[in-house]
């Protein structure tokens, strides 16, 4: 990191939670965090017994962990039905009438489901699925939008022991087909359509295209969300059932009894398969099991988000991604929290939508992505200024490293300078948060992902595994198994071992580069593949991007390398500008800005201005595709099923011609 950036951060590098916040927090001091963290590593059996006391185990676990790397089992000997921790246990307390899900549709319709109502809907769907022949171990695909029934579907599957695979509702028919066929799903749960920026996404239409080539699907249950006038949804006789019609049928006595008194499953029973794209080849079906995953999601939700009675917690991630699994459904519901759910886009009908939801419903905790934050910055401060955001008490960031400028804006404009920010680093494969700062106990540093979560033995190492010195860059690895870790890739165990465990002996390689500073705080700089070697200088793309975004005209930036005979790699940056700024004469100014912030060795070989960047539907910039554009490749390689808008890529290539 350059002296200029480092000096600027040192001026306000430590954001300490207020004394009032810390007094009420679950973990009130750094000393308390340190004591708990050491116990989680040195006495894991006792630590996890204390921290899972409020989860429901039918059969208590005998041994916390058994492992023969890279294989691991947790809560050995335990049996449980996960939904009893997320639903049933709350019904015997005041939670029965407490809001579980507060939902707002994009057109403005609002619904609230109490824990009792959510439990009732889960039982109804579970009984329906049981009558359709769904048994423990079967796979069920869920291809839906952000509606409460998506959470109902996940929990109904878990109640029966069926392994669910949620497939993001923005995926194409081809992507849906491939994922269904890979996991061999028996049932598809979908809906006629979903709202997105005022338009209808025809989910049933795309599902029909996919189901033409999915031999394992026996039935499709379709939720009516839009209606036939705006979204016709022809039903195939013998295969398709309307959701409300199916649930209106009286279930068999056996199915009803199964739903009301569900079986308990082994701690290692497969809970879900979630597909994440690789840079090449088919998507990876990350498989998580039950007890370890639930424990990780539960404990991190409780402490990282400091869940308290009266909170309305909003994780803006779609349920189709792991963040929606862990921090919208399983983690918060296991903690008995009230969760906010929004169906549509953050700019529908305009850029005030998130802020109006916070004001209208009294949201207290907001967990969103740096990509969204940068988009809000680009839209301007006027939008949040129109709304009362004083209900917020805690902010969170997830998905990719957050640059210091975005962090500071988030803290100042959205948090009013009073809300702690928990930046979090984790992966689909880790299941739960690995790095963060507990909001009442630890100060934050803008741009740093903070300290290890409980039970996470994480380090920055050199190529041969030796630990790096403070502020020395290296590879981010986890040195021992942890409860919420993925157990394998569905039907592709060899790929699982090769991807995560064969890079270094007996450690999990995250694929990310990082450094650990003199205070023990981690700074994740992005994928190892995103570290460039320009004329002998190793430059992290995250550092280049942070420097560019610190310029007052820049909203977003993406830095990539392209082959260069002289330098090895040439640096190309793609830049989007804030409203009111013109690209004219900015190339030279941005190059000079890089000179000042990092050094002349990091001056880009090319600066390209664009209206938008190619992103996944979860908001991550697809730098792999930008590398292809920068290198002049006319064809796209690898999996592009997560790309939100293909026209962005087409325009970039057209501009390159």
C-alpha cells in the first residue's frame, strides 16, 4: 500500500464503537473477544457446547470433531431436525407472535409472517411434498424470487431431510437445467414470475424450457405471484401444480404426522447444495451438512450482528446466494430474529428505495455489498438525505473487499457517523463468516476485514506455508477444519480436493491474497489471480481500484492485466464516473492520481471509461471477462451463467473494435 493511502488511513484508521453501544453488546470488549477466541481454539469442545446450548439436538453430540485432513465431521453422534431450532423452539416463548419475516414487494405490497405463521406454512408445504413422494435424501430445486415462500420452501425441505438446491431466480433456462441435472432434483419449486425494476422476470417460462431436458423432475409446484395478465404460465398436465391448490388439498395422515413430528437426522446429513461458478468448466455444487453449518451460521449471526430483542435485521442478499442462506434464513431464524425481505432492485422506482424501506419499517441492522454501496455513492447523497435513517444501529458489508472511501461514505452518510460497521470476509465454501470485527468489542479499520471468527485458525502464508511477517502479502489459508465448512462438491469430490486442499498440505486454501498488519487485522486484497506482475512489480488490483475510487470523479473501477511482451503484464483499468463528471481530459488526471497514490510504476497502460461494468447477479465485478476484453478476445470462455447483463459485455467489446 502506498505511503499516501496509508497516511490517509492513519488519520482516522480506528473507528471505536461508542461506550453506550459496547455496554449493551453481546461481547463488550476486546479482552472478552480474545478470551472467547482463544477458548474456541484451545478448548473447542467446551466452547461449542456453551455456544450451541440454545440449538435443539434430539440426541446430544458425543464428540465435537473428528478429522483426518481434509475430511472432517463435527458434532459427532448428534441428531437434530434443523427446523426445530429455527421455528419450533420459538413457539413456546413470546416468539410465537413475533415477526419472523417482514416482506415488501417491489410494487409496494407488504406482508408479515409471525414465527407461528411461518411454522404453519412450512408444515403445510412439507406435508404436500411428502405426499408427492419427497423423502429424506432426495434433492429439491428451488427457482424463485425474493418472496417469503422461498424461505418456506427451504425450511420445508430441511424438515423432511430433503437436500435443497436454491437456484437464483435470475439464472437462464440453461443454467437452471444444468444445475437440476447435476444434483438430480426430484421436485422443482418455482413461481409464475418475479418483479425486477418494474419488469416481469418470467420464471415459469424459463423453467419450462429447462424442464424439457431434466429427466429426474417429477413435479413442479408453481407460486402465483404476478398473475396471468402480465405473466402467462401454462401448466403441464400431470407435472405442474399451483402452489395454493397443492397446499389446499388435505394431506394424508402420514404426511401430516411427518410434518408435525419430523424425524431427526445425523449431524452430517446433507442440508443443501449451492452452485457457485468457476472460472472454467461447470459450476461447483458446494455441499453443506446440517449441524456444523447451523452452528456456524447461528453463532456468527448472534455475535457479529449483535442481535438484540426489538431488532429488525435486513440482509439485502438474494436467497439464491450463500449470504441469503446463512444470514437471511438459517442464522437469523435460529436466533429468533425478525428479518426484513425485499423483492426488487435497489433503484426501483428510484435510488431511494432502500432508504425508504429502512425508514418505513424501522430497520436497525443493514447488511449489504460494497458494489451496492458504490452504486449508491454514484447516485448521490441526496437520495438517503430524504429519509430518516436514525433507526439504524449497525451496518455490515459482504461480498468483496470494501475500499476505504466506500467504507467512510457508508459510515458517514448511512450510519450518521454513529453506527459501527462490520466488514465480513467468508465464502460459499466456508458457510459462515471467517473474518470480521465484533461491533461492541473491536475497533474497525476502513478496508480491513478485521479479526478471526470463533474457531477459525486463519493465516497469511508464503508459497511453502511459512507464515508471513506483519504487512507482508501472501496467501490466505485456514489451518484447521471448522464446523460450517463445506464437506465436498456434489458428485465431484476429486475437484473439491484439488481446488481447496491440494495447493498446500493439510490447509484449506481460500484462493485469496491478503496481509495481516501489526495489530493482527487482516486485509484481503482479492483473488490470487488478481495480483499482477507489471515489469517486476507485484500490484494487487484491489489497491489500484481503491486508489482510483479515491478520486472524486470515480464511482467504480476494475483493474485487470493483459499479456505484454515487454512488461509481462500490462495494466488496464475500466472506470465508471459519478454523475456530473465528463471523461474528457480525465485520463491524464487519473494517471497522475495513480502516480501520487501508489507510484509511477503502477500507472495504467490503458484507461477505459464505461457506463457500467459486467457483474454477477450478486453484484460482483466479473474481472475475468474484463481480462478477455482487455486482451482483445472476441469469445467468452468459461461459465457466464451468473452474468447479470450480457449487453454490458457486448458494448465493451463493441467499443474495443
